[in-house]
């Protein structure tokens, strides 16, 4: 029996590549989509601008033609802008929204119909603390993450009855990546390990249809909330 297809949209260094590795080790035929190829990425990471609808659709249709409808899809694309409101341009607001919301629209529009037609699967969206509340200097990021959460809620209600489990995961903490360590002076033991997040996503994908989780918030031990 062939390995089921898994797609990670937003497969950059850090969490995206960790998801790919964990899904591959768990029996999936895992492919990553990313605007640029991160250092050390394997042949299963494909260069795609997820904000470009025709480009995204063609790449995903090629994967489906080769491997069948995906069983697991993760939207993990993000763009972090930290800036005082008065110094945040409209262009930065629009770029942040396109990177997170329109990329999810392009992804969902292509994969969800095929997943529903094939009988189901799991579609997971990576959220953040900003999905629930905006923070100082995070206006662009928070408004995009909140929009992404609302989009996920709508998709869950539309595609759940068609057999597709749509879930939103709030990552309430700092993910332990090289970029995070360069940006934040924090003991890595207080960050979220990408491999552990991947195991949470795999657990969501394994849930029986009678007990689907729609939204899950996870945080490292000791994180204030």
C-alpha cells in the first residue's frame, strides 16, 4: 500500500521542516511547499509562492495526480512584523495578510475539495497567541492571525460534514528555532520543541471522527497565560 500524501505549506527552516521530517517518519509521503528553499532541505521541499493562486494550484494538482488526495495538510506559512503601529505601512499590513490568509485560501481551495471527494483527511492551521489577542507592536501580525483563525472556523463548518477534520492550533509560546534564538533571549528549555509540536499534529490527524478537536492551544510548561 502506498504511503498517504501529506503537505506542509510553509515548510521553512524550523517548524515546517520538523513537520516534514516527522510526517515522513510516521509513514506519510510528505511534501513541503515554501517560497524559498531552506538550507538543508531535501527534494521533497518544493519552491512555491503560496500567495500566487495559479502557481499553488498547479503544484498541488501535480502532487495529487502523482500520489492521490492528501490525507494530512498543514498550513504553516507566516510572516512576522514587529513594529509600532505608526511605523507599520499599509504595504506591510497587506504583505502580512497575503502571506498568512490568502496563502491559506489558495491552499484550501485546492486541497479541500479533493480531500472531501476522497472521503476525508485532516487540515491543520498553525495559529499563535496573536490569533486571540493583539499585542503592542504586533498590529499587522495579529490582524492576519485573527483572520486566519476565522477562516479556519468557516472551513471547519463547511468541510466537517464532508468528512474533513479542520483544526486550528494556537502555538502559545516561542517555537525553538534558530531564528527564535537569534530574536529572543530565552532559555530554549522554555520554548516549544518543533518535534513535539509535530507529534501533536499527528495526534490530531489520528483522532476518530466521533471526537474531533477543532481548536487546541499548546504552550511550554511555565508559560504564563
